C-alpha cells in the first residue's frame, strides 16, 4: 500500500510552506487573532492561512494574507490541532476476538478481562497489543495518550516495564503517560504501597477505582474513607498526581466523587486530580449534584467523560429491554461550574467496549451526539484537544505560532460536514510532514487473538 492512500491532499515538500484558506476553531486560536469578513462566526470558525517552517507553526494569519506561491488554497477545509486522549486502556485493547463479553455489561466485562489477563497477559502479548493501538492512534492524528494499566499483582510488575519500553520507542510520535488501576482497598495493604512505588518509578499517576474488592457489591464500601486517605497520602509522599475511576455505575448510591473532593481538601493535596466516568452523579438530586460540583471546584478536580464506552456498558438488561438513559455524567453542569472537562476514548475492542479504533476525532463526534454538545457547539472541541492537554500538563491541542505543526486537515469545511460524515480522508501532519494514514491490519494480531 502506498503512503498517503487515504489523505485527500499532500502539503508541499519544502520545509517552509503555507496552507491557505483554512477554517479553524476560533477557541483554539490566539485570543488576539483578528476577525475578518470570511469568518464563520456563527459556526465558531475563523478563516486562516497557516505558515509552516521547519516543522513548526511559524504564523497564523487571516485568510488571504499569505501569498499564493507559498502553498495551496484548501478551499475552506477545516484545520485542527493533533487530538489528545487522556483516558485509555492500551493493555486491554484488541482482546475481543479471544475474550468477548456476552452480557455487554460492566460485570461481564470485569470477569472476561480477568480471565484473559490470567491466561494471556505476558509481556509480549501486552507489548504487541499496545503497539497496535498506538500505531492506529498515530495514523488517526492522536498526539498524546494517557493509558491506565491493570495493576493487581503480579500484572503491575509485567505491564509497567513494558509500558516504559513502549514510551521510549514512541517518543517524538505520541506523548505517553500512565496511571495504575486497581481496587481501592489494596492501598490499605503492602501491595498498595508497592504499587505506588512502581508508579513513581515509571513517572506515572496513582490511580484506582472507587470500589473495594472486599465489598464488591457495595458502591460505598465501609473502608472507602480510610482507603482514599491512604491513596492521597501515598501520592503526596511520592509527589504523584491522581487519576481515579469514580462512580462508574448505574447505582445512585454511588457517591464517591464528593468523598474524593473532601479528602483532597482535608489533606490539602497539592497534586493534580483527574476523575473519570462519574456517571452515577447524573442520577442524583439537583441539590446533591450542586454540592458535589462545589466540592470538586474547591478541590481543583478535573473530569473526563467516556461517553461511547459508558453508553455501551450501562443500563443493559439480560432481557430485551431498551436502555433508559445514556450512561454519562453531568458534563454541561461541570463545565458551567468552572471545572475542566474532557472526553476520551477509554476502551477499544475489549470486553468493556466491543468497538472503537483509537480515533479521538470519532470520539469527539460521538460525544457531541451522546452528550448534546451542540446547538451551539461553542468551544466543546477543546474537550478533545486543549483541555486534555492541559490536564496532562503537556503543550498540545492549540493552534499558535511556535507550536509543533502536528495537525489534522479535514476535507470537511465546517462542523456540520465534519460531524455528519466520517473523515476517513483526513490529512495528518506531524512536524509539518504528511504521515501515512493507512491503518495497521487486524491480521497482525491473529496469532495473539485466535485463542
């Protein structure tokens, strides 16, 4: 297959060139960017010319400013920065062919994943599936990923060294971060302390789910407060940020998010805190939602919603019953309250989500529809670009002079076209050069997934 089979155009080969007559989200451009008569003000887009020089954005000008001899007129094609996925599970990815989840719910997913992990997750198996996922994300235009790694012993000692090797191999292509994931109560044991040390050695984030292995049916286990306090203490002692799976449940009794916030405030925690899922909050009273969001604001908590996966998993029934809710958190209210909110891809072709392709542009498109991030779209594109980059503490997700020319150019000319039709023919630029957007063939994993 020849390079660039799927992209709709190739940029000039020179190190200095222009892409003219593009449409870029105004919210991702410098605040001082001048309006001009070609702007799609109602659609939140600005008409721009972009100058690339030695792999970086040298200038962004109102459309029509840069001379034609510098580069092509792209006829109002959309321009986006590279996408950022701040919550994934690369170690689980692509096991569906050998370990499906016949019930399609969270309990079935957990059991199927446990079986697969015990049977197959040696270093080579984890490495190859991670690499496959990263190659796919790279071709889609993803520039940064934070992955969670299943971390119950003995898996942490297998997966974290693999991840460190993969991080080095992918340096300069995808910025990689890592977080642990394990039941909350292990942090009351020596295993939790040892895991915190592994995470610190890996430069990662300390993470867990707000459920207890000792009390699997209780969304608010009796050891929750003690275990949360221990998680915060272990992180503070090692200078670690936290990345937690919180209240991923259809049970309105699940109210851990406010406990996380109160623990952070009580301990005056200095690190960053990212809480993922938080779906049960949507089932609470308006008064409790407001109380929880106020606590999260005081604690400086960031939120990431995983809309495709949670809509897939939640409110399923063993009977032929239509789900009654979308399984997502109160993202609009969180954003309005001043919390930083992101959307992310989460699982891919594993028991927690049978679908997906490591494509953050598709994740954003699905999020718009699932979470009603439209009418108007406003600045929601930030939730898949600038905001997760800020949450991760990296320089990405915006369009400004001096930034790396890691970009997506879409044939779509506006959000309506982008959201209506999958952008298979996108052009992906890394350091100003078009990359091959052909995807790795699933057949590459056949020897792993056949059994």
